[in-house]
C-alpha cells in the first residue's frame, strides 16, 4: 500500500487551493482572444468599480514588474547550470530582444496571453472584474506549425527570425550510402501538440511576511522556483521559501516560472497581502504548456539482408511564442535518434521555431517519444519494403548485450541493455504467432475486419543531463527512534512517501514505520534539483541510500568514542551499534542519539544518466468504412533496471501507456483560420482516453541493472508515452496494409483512417 493513498482517496489531501491564509486575495487574468495581434487600447476603469475588486492592472500599470524571461543569461539559468542541450547554440541571438512579459504590453503572440490581472476578495469577484476590462486588438496573421513559421513571412518579433536555435547530432551522411542501399525509406511525420492535462492545473499562493516571502505552489522543482523568483525580485534566495503541498499530477508541466507566477508574487508584495491564483480547466487548456510539436523528415537505409546502414532525421520543432527551456527539448530527439539499433551512420538536425502557440515544454518523455515514434514507424515501413517480419528486422539490428557500454553515433553512451530479451518477452506475452495466424485468416475472409500487429522498441534517457545529475538530501535520527529523510525532490503523484522511507529503512535496518519523508520545502531542505526526467528513484533514491551509509558510519564513530573503542571494533546491524568483542552491549539508534546528541547527515550525491528500454506491442482491429480503431491488446515490456517498488512501477507503466494511447488515437489541437485553438467545449474538443477506451494492457518487465547508479535503478515514469504510440500506429498500418506512412498522422481520427483507406493504391 502507498502511504499517501488513504489521504488522497478520502479527500484529505492538502493542495494549494485548500490552504487558508487570513486576508488572502484571488487573482484572475484577462487574456487575449487572438493568436497574434497588436494591443491598441486597454481600459480597466469599469473593472476597478466592480464590488469586491481590490485592484486591476495592465502591463502599462506595472512597469516595475519583472519579465518572465528577459535575457539569454536568464534562459540559460533555468537549470542549476547552463543547459547542455543549448551549449552549442548562440543563445544571445536566440533570446535577446524576445522578452516574455508577465503582462503583454503591445504585441500579443499566442491565444490567451495575459494582458491584465484582477485581484479580488475572492475568485468570483476577480472574475467579475476581469469581465469588465475592455480592450481593442488589431489582429495579425498567425502561424501555428513550425514548417509554416520557418520562412519568417510572419515574424513574431520584428527584425528577428522565428528560428531561434539550430543544432545537430551525429555526422552528415555521404550520398553514396543511400545510393548503394538495397532499400531506402523516406517519410514525413507530424508529432502533434499535446496537453499534459494533470488533474490539478497550475497553482500558486504568495504570502509576504516582512522582508520575506513564502510561496506555495504545485511544482516539480521548488528550489528552481525559489531561485528564479529571487532573481526576478533581486533578492537573496534565503528570503524566499517555496513549499510544494500535495500536487495533482504534473507530467512536466509544472517545472517552470510562468508569467502568472511573476504577476502573483509581484502583486502580493505590492499589496502586502497574500495573493493566490488557481488555474481552471478551460484556462489551462488555453495557456498551459504544450508537449511534442515536431515536423519530421526521415530517411532510413538498409542492405538486402535488412542490416541498417544509415538513418537521417530532420526536425522542425514548434517551441511556442517565446524562447524558453523547450527550445532545447528537440535536441533530446536528435540525441536519441539511433534508438536500440547498431546503425553505423546516424545524423539528426534540429531547428527550434517560434509559432503563435503557448510555449512547448517538457511533457512526459520530453523528446524521446518523438525519436522513438519516428524511428519505429519507419522500421515497420522498411520491413514491408523488404518483405521481412518486423520483429526479425528489429532483432537483426539490435545492439548486442556484450557491446555495452555502447557509444552511439550521436554521442550518447548507453549504460546497459538486453533489447532482444524485452522483444522476446513482448512477443510471448502478446501471443504474436497466434495473432499472425488470425490476421492471415481474416485476410482470406472478405467479411472480416482487418487486423494488425504493431511493434515498437525504444531506448530512452533518464536522470537528466550533465550538470543536474545529482541530488541533495539529509537523514536525521531522533531520540524517540524516528528517522526523517529529507530530499530535494517534489512528488506530484509518484509515491515518494512510500518508496523513499522504505529505501532508507532497508539501508538502516529499521522498521519502515519509523521513517518519514520531508520533501518539496526549501525551508526544510535548503538545496535540491527536483522531480523530472524520470530521475527521482535513480538520483534521489541513490542519494538517500548514500546518506544512510554515511549516517551508519557516523553512528559507529560516535559509539566508538562513547565506548572508547577503535571504530573497527564497532559494527552496525538492524538499526543498532554494537561492539564486535567486549564492550557494553548493543545500543539502538534512539539510545545513541540520547547519549551523544542530535544526529543528522547532509550530503550531495552525483550519478550518471541511465538508459531504460523496452518493447511495446499492440493488436488493432480497423473498420475501414467507419474509420474506427479498436485496440484488442497492448503489451508493455519495460526494463528500468532494479525495481524499487513493483506496484508503483506497474502503475507508472500503465498510466504512461494510457497517455501513449491518447497521443496515437485521440489527443491533438485543432485551430480555426486565425490560429485560435478550437476548445469551446473543453475536453469534448480535446479528447482524452477514458476508462471506456482503455484496452487490456499487460505490463511485464525485464531487469538489466544500470552499472552507473548505486541502486542499479533506471527511470520508470515515461516508458508508455515513448513505446506505445508507434506500436498502435504500426498496428493500424499493418491492418490496412499501407505502404505510404505519410497517410497516417496522429491522432488517428476516424476521418483520417477513412481517408487513408481510400488513398491506398
């Protein structure tokens, strides 16, 4: 059982919206109804007369309010060190002159961009005030895909290109390689924009206290938020405390400092009163971060035996209206382009391009789903071209287990892997031969619906990039026998309260019930990195295990001094110290603290990135007349090294697979002619898979420990988003026997399927 589940399931969770602070005000934002335009006038007079409204401000009214990102230096400082994925880019050119104001002042660059903020005695009064603000906007042409924005015919910033970053991984491939190949497959893919859609939207509560500030927020990186808010205010970080209470999901969308956060903090300090902003669902759908958003051109070559010769991937990435951390995310796609295959030549290029959409940001998988989908769709097309079983084509090209650590052509070093074992388990679990036999039978039956089987083999990266491959933590023993573990992470549903105390208890040899976790509070744990990139178990777990070892060493040293023995004559076992010979007998941890004083060990632990992998498989049935897809079975075999808690990893695998189904079949934005998302009916316009659409999903795992992390663990939270989509699309293409991969672009709506079946030769 997860410790936190009873609290969540009985309604006892404490979220930002549940926190009561005397005198708290609520903020509401007035937002642009256009995708691109010039703000000519704004009048807040009527809004200020609305009963219960404390104040109304436009951008012009708050000249002293800092921007969300105003310089290249600030963009580079988003992680604790300059972001390595942008290390080769000219970030001064990419960012300077492209200021993202907390409240837009003249040019409006995405639908929903905030142009005014209203603060009221409660949210209802604030919303009434927002409705009373009048404004005039002159619309401008909008571009909502990177391919359209790349020619700069609609510049988002006058005199500056929409292309804000260009990068590459691997070495350009000589044309002779393509000429001598027995088969070359080319395809174009659109990775649609997605919404992370956590159950709880973005939240912040800013509480001023003299010359200090406490911020409550649903956030994945509280220490980063503290650092960025302090920098914006020109304060030292010790004047800002960030606390993350219970958080209802994130999936990458809650790790930034947003314009609304800047406005709320600034007004709380200006008014000297607490100010809170709770984003509602419609607001979130309009202005929360997006994921994916890539236009891809791929080329894959193989010899007559199916041995891969070369792979080329060109990426035009939609990064939204302002340069931000999302500018570097497409480089993850480029770096992971080789996937699990020993392809001798791989070259990937990236262009990050501004569009009239909300910023694209890391979303569960963050660049790796885009890499896996492009490669795995193309592998199935190649298998059809070579008349080869797609499982055999993959097996023939896997990096063999004895080749690890393996340096890819894109300069990744894979730590460990047994890719064939994951594929074999997936095929066995699926009943691959049985489904192939059923497929053959249906193809001879004119009345049977087409059936297809799809595979997707992936490798991802977990832990983060160099510079953030560490975590901070502490363990403190108390005289009552309790143990408190502190960590620089922040849970948004991953089960940290269960996993980390269990890990510490095992390391110390004490009862798990004696250990509790404190995280997500910069006042309790002064330093930390956070929870993202599937890093919590891999980094924070290793950190706490390391600190537990240090605490044991400290306890032995104290006991040795107390007993006047050499430390070599003191052992630790099951939460107690005892002399190896003679002495005064065993002493448990509580007794030792009572005898020698407070015992707390703080430390930082550095590790390396790891590379989880797996194979996902799907069976689909397609109705060509209706365009409907029915998923009959999904199998997800993932290898995340040593599993710390099987139930939690199973839940992560299942949930991410459902999100992968969402990308494949349901989720995606539609825009009107002016570039505004069609979201009038909320989640009836942006479809998510419900329990009715979830097929049977079998979750299995193999175990290939990582040699680069002390626990042997790799990240486990993003696998389904990476492996599942391509398996489903490949199954649909297999059912329809489509030779042209361009005909299937996500999401596979009934209309798209219907048209694809009629476009077949």
